[in-house]
């Protein structure tokens, strides 16, 4: 079992725009690695945007970008003509493909979110954006399938062998993480504190483990968790300016 601590991320920005950049592959504890990605799961940004923040229209290409909203509301505008509010009940997946432009702003609220960069299976795929509206967000420890490759029939499609779940659980409860043979877990604590195999994982920390090490998750404080199941050797392109970076 390997833990990546919150303070191992790279802190950027201040004021209205604060970012903690995490390279998931550093969870192995070896900074000499050629590639800091966790297979095709390349980069995760924990972003906090204050009211009035604006990221002007800019281009993405060859990145699969999942916006996981934990708190707040963000206004999304893009080159496909969408002008949509993204929130914990309305998640977004940008499959940037060959070229896609978007702008994001927080006119009225503070946002706490993850922006997740995944390497697609091939370069220059068609560009699209997807939205998933969920009326109810369970708080009883139930895992919700959010995104994944077409064959898992998730609400949001990722053009890669990466599956994303979330769960929200109350203190003093227990839960079991989903697992799929051949896919490696990367579990992030969005909020709260948990314990696995007597190891405490706090807010902003992440953990990976083998199937033999997988155990019941003990919820120490009310917690929000995001779980990635990743096929580490999946075919992927490094053409994305964000996801394609190795270090």
C-alpha cells in the first residue's frame, strides 16, 4: 500500500485562483521515474476558485478532461456553443480530441473541484463535451459510477481504460471499494479522513493498493472519496499538452 500525501502536490496561484497540481504516479514514491503519470491517469489539479475568478477562452487538444465538482458552481462556455453551469449535481467531461476551446468562471460562488487530465487512447479523435446531471448525491457510502470507457456504460464516456467513482460517507461507518481485475486503484480523499489496513489517509491524500491489500475502508470523519480504476498498460497517446507530459 502506497500513500501520496497532500503536501507532495505542487501548490500554484493565490487569491481567487489556487491550484494544487498532483502527478498520480508519484504515489510509488520514486521521483526518478521517467513518467509521473499513473498509466493514462496523468494529472489531477485540486482547484479552489473564488467568486469572480475567470479562466479566459483557451484551447485543449488530445486531453480527456473530467471536471469533478465537489462544492460550488462554475460557468462553462465553449466553442460548441454551450453556456452551462457545472456543479456537484451537474458534472462535465471534455473529450478535447483534435481541438476544443472553453472558458470557465465563478461569478457567484467559491468552487472546490478536481480537474482530471487523462491520456486518450488515440490522438486527434473527434472533439465533444458531455454533461451528467444527478438529482441525488448519496451520503450513505454508496459508490456512484461517474465516468469510464464506453463498455462500462458510465454516464460520462472516457476514451481510455479509466473508470471513476465517487462516494460520500458518514463517520464511524465502513465501506468496500469497487475493484476490477487488471485495473489498479488510485483513491483520493476529497474531504474527511479514512483508514485502510490501520493506515490513516487524510483530506488531500491518495492511496493505491493491490487486491491482496484491499480492505474495508473505515470512515474516521465524514468523507468524500473519488476512486480511479486504471489499466496501467492501456494504449495511449502522449500528444496532449497537459496529459502527455511525463514529468
